């Protein structure tokens, strides 16, 4: 068949509702869909026929109900296509291809030489990852609908000069075959993943605080990403630091202090154990979990530093929940210290660690790509709800 070229597709309201439901649940029978949407049998039959004729749904199998009757299962059709999410990080590029119901088609990783920022190598790795994913896609008829890239810089339409390195990333996409392109800050993408798939499922407002080599904040308010007037909401690296009568704040001074690199410099300069100092933050937290006094002392001090940032976030945004992520932030030993400090300086706020420590950013990018693809096909915003 010839794929429709006018988007959004001219769907009836009932067909649009059925399509959204199948995106949410993956596959369902007509009785399941009728029950969930409160549609009559004729309305459901017409909606399924409309979607089938467009290639948006197709039978995927059968299931037997409690009465023993067999019913056809419907899932997304090949014409719906797929999306790609890319985490264009500073140490590696990770990419994932998924259908709009969340089914993973392929994943690839491209390591990068250490640089601490996006470079031409980042663009090359993105290009290679995209090529590999599209080669791994088993069905050449399935169209690529959207590509979303998570990048470690501010993404601003008003002030593109706030970001560096985006030109190389944009150039790396090459021929997108008509796919929609989405660029978003990496921490914002991680926050989206926590809302849809991770520790913040079911929460309409929360903050995702990433602490590792860099620090960052993603804010979700009433179910939506809070980007700010310039796309720079959550840039906690720009908080004045140090902030005292005899100290002059430095640009990005807070990140320089909170980063895992600075943490380890302090650890090595003040290690009081007879055993060698830990090589990296992972070793430090392992030793703290084992009860090494010097490791515990440094971890508790760092937790209080993170707690000061978190208390500032609570005072300004009152998110109700803070999800900690990043190579340092994901360590549960930090949570009670940070919670106590927030309660002392602001008011009690729940603090938990991420459920997506490795793939959160790339999954968040893919979730944004799914949203864009659904909107392109139907004209509606849609957030996939997960269990």
C-alpha cells in the first residue's frame, strides 16, 4: 500500500483513542479496548478497520478469554514506524531503536575518548550509532518517524549561543529520511525517563538531580518538563558558589566543587586510612558501605554538599520528590543525610535514588521521540503510561 504523506493523519476521534490505547498497552483485543474506552462494538469495529486500512494496527495473535472464546489481539502496524533515541554523552554515545509501544528493536554503544565535552568525535560516534541501528532494523518497510538526541548542553531556540558543540551533532544526523528531529538536554531526558519508566512513575511533580562528573537538574511540573524561558531551567551549575561575605562566586564554581573529580581530589589529599586511597568514586562508596571511617567521613561531607543544592531546589521549586542519579548520586548511602539536611534548611521532602542508573538518558530521549512521532501521526500530545 502507499503510505499517507499528509500528517497528522485524518483520524476519527474513536480511531485516535484506540491508537493511543494500543500505544500504551502494546496489544489488546477488541473487548479489552471496548471496556477501557467504553466504546460500543460497532464503534470499536469501525475504529479498528480505519486504523488497519492505514497500516497503523494489525493482528498480532490470539488469546483465550475466561469463557473459552478466542479473541484477536491487535498491536501497532508497520506503518506506525519506529523511533531512535540517542544519548550523546561525553564518554560514550548510546542509542536505542524502539517502536511506539516501547518494544526495543536494537541498541548500540559507541565509546568516546575522554574529553569532558562534546567534540567532533561525538558527532562521528552519533553518526555511526545511527547507521548501525538503521542497519539492524529487521523490517526495511517500517519508516523511521523521529530521532531524539540527548545532549550535555543547554538547548535553546532563543539563545543558541548557550550551547557549544551542537553543530557537529546536527551534522552527524545526515539524511533523516523525513524523520522528525528532537534535541533536548541530557538531564531533562533522564527526568522524562524517571517519570515514564523509573522511580517517579505516578508522580506529577518531582526533580531529578544528577551528580557525577557533572551536575544537573531536570524539573517535572504537573506532568510536563519545565524548560524555562530559554530552555535553561535546572542549570544548577550556575548557582552562585561560594556564597559568603568574603567570597566572590565563580561561574560554574558549584559544579567544580560538587563534581566527582573534585571529590576524589579532596579524598586523596585527606585520606587517613593505612590502606591506599580509593582510585575513583565507585571505590570510595564501596569502602564507605564497608564502614571504612575515612571513606564514611568524606561521603557524609559530600552528601551534605549535595544536600545544600537539594535544599535550594526544594526552596525554589517545592518538587515534593527528588530523584538522585549520576555516578555519585545513585548511591543510597547519601539519601538519609540529604533528607535530613533538606528538612533542616527547608521542609521535609522525599529523596530516592534512580531506578535507571545506566540507560535513563537514552530511554528518556527515546520517550521524547515517541511523543513526537505520535503527535506527528495524530496531532495529539501523548505520554506513554507504564505499569
